[in-house]
């Protein structure tokens, strides 16, 4: 019941009862003695309505108290609703270490589930919801996925956040950021993005630049570097010492060392190539097959045979087979044995 309506109704009732008693029942007065004290004489009509007034005041205080309790409860639900919206926004943005505080049991249950779940809008979800925060973040996610650049500063995303990475990738592809902008700011951009742009960077960069940002070196990047040695365009002059230093930063497999030798066979001088893989094989057994491949590819049969003769019987069977065929006067492409 609205307090205003209740007050008007109570006032009318009190007036009507007091008037009725005074007009139709009695107009006498009565003196009441309370705890030995005689109170002033009052009209009986007043004495009748006085308890009604006290009851009205008591009931009014009662309703005000529960109204206040209800208002505080509604306020908790409103706060939890806003907190739930923030929780959904953070979940959509794939934030890590999400933890939101809820006051009401129902929202606390839902909030805990959302904070510990991966939430992503489906590709077909284009409908607008009745909340600006959620609508804004859905628009941002769609724009990022479509290759557009958005402002993510207000969301305080970490550099490792997938949407922050994709947004920076969009900036790079649109020319807003250069490869060196990203590589020179190690703490600002995720290492995965740095490794991506480093592959493009090494296609034209100087040796000094390549070595400067080699913390982003990848296997794909090292092969881009190898392809530039003595190439017709974007030629890269690099010593064996520099190449060895770069290769040591990677965990190349035996097959990858062989692939590196194949790539260098088209551009590197034979003496430099042979010396390179000899040095690599001395430091890393995984490079030995690449060294043997290089020797056979360059028709350096004697040093290759010397290595095979001192190896274990089960080591390098394909090269031993190739060496035996060469001794028998058979000519095959060494690439068939790799």
C-alpha cells in the first residue's frame, strides 16, 4: 500500500470516528489517572481516536522499516545486475583471472559460473540486447574479427589477450603499426605477434636488425633469412658465425637442418656451406645428417665416407646405402635418400 494513500485513508477514518463519537454518542470528558498522576480531562471522542493515532504511527513505522529493507534488497539486486553485466563483458573479451563480487545468492551462483567459463558469441549472433555495455563489446568483437581497428584502452586488456593480439595484427596489416614498432616494444605486444611480424621483417631487414630482434626468431624466419643469402634481390651478406648464433637459438630437428642445407645449396658458396654444417655438426649431433647431405650433395665423397666409417652400424643407414651405390658406380640424386 502506498504510504500517501494509507495516510489519507487513516486520517479520514480517525476524523470520522472522532466526529461520530462526539456528535452521536457522548460529548462528555474523562480524566484518567496514570501511575498516581491525574491527567488533564479530555473528551471521550479524543480518547477514542488517540489509540487509532498511535496505531497509525506504529503501522507507519512498520511499513517504513520494511520498505527500507525492500529498497536495500532491490539495490543489492541492481548492483549485482551491473556486476553480472561486467562479468559477461569480461567473459566475452576472454579476460584472464576474472573474479566479480556478488551480494545475492542467485547472482553469486551465476557469476561464479560465468567467471570460470569460456564465453563467445556465435557467428550468427547479430541481435541487439538491451544493454549498452554488452552491445558495445559485441560490436567490438565483430569489428576485430572483420579486420577492423578498434579502441580497447578502456577494457585494460593484457598484451596476451587474443582480441588485443588480433587488434594489433589488424593495425599492422593496415599499416598503422610497422614491424619494427612491434618488435621494439617487447612488453607492449605479445610474443606470438612479434614472431609473426618478425617473419616479414627479416625479408628486407639488415643483419643488424635481424640480430637486434632475434628474440622473436622462429624456424620459418630462419628459412626466410637463408633464402636471402646471395639472392638476386634483398641480398643478405651474413657470416657463418652469425648463422650459427641464430641457429643455436632454435631447436631445429635433424630434418630441418637438412632442409636448411637444401635451401642454401642454391645460393651459398660451397666452401662456406660445407664449413657451416661442419661447425654445426660439431656442436649438435642433430646437424650431422645435414653435414653428410651437404658433403654428398657437393660430391665430397671421401670426407663423407670417413664419417660413416667411424659411425655406429645402425647410424645413418640411408647415407651408407647412398655411399655404397656411389662406390659401385651408380648415380642417384641424394635427395631421394632423405
